C-alpha cells in the first residue's frame, strides 16, 4: 500500500509469489485492490515437482483471480522449477494476462 501510494502515477508491479496457489491468488487480488499496475509471479513449489499442465493451471488460476497484467518470472535458481520454452509459449498463447516474461535462467546449449 505504501509503495503504490508513494509511486503516484508511476506503474508499480508487485511480486505476489507464494508457495501455494490460493495464497498467490489472494496476494494478487490484494495488489489489485491496492492499486498495483501488474503482478509478478514465479512458479509455485506446491506439489513439487509439477507437470507442465499443473504449472499452466497455476498461472491460469492467477489470471482468473486477478484482472491485472502478469509478469511471469522464470527463476529456477530460487524456485527449483524449470519451465521449458514450449510451456512458456503455451502460457503466453493461451493466457492473455501474461504479458511479460522475466527470464532469469542460466543459458544452456539446448
């Protein structure tokens, strides 16, 4: 609330990642209610390891629970979740709220 209020007209993206889907959705809704411009979400660690379908459903749940644009943060070093290019393409193609990907994975040769 303080950051959004102090920002004035500057857009604020709020990190809302949590270990559980429901908590992430609740935090995204709170960010929206407080006036955030967008939310940043990393893959959840619940039910680890997760299939691509479960990860897709997780981001779909955030989209369904919040009207803000989503920045998908792919940071396997902190989450332990590796999202392949095919999954990222699927998420972007089918979830209109995912409008940006923040890739933080170490480059690989594959």
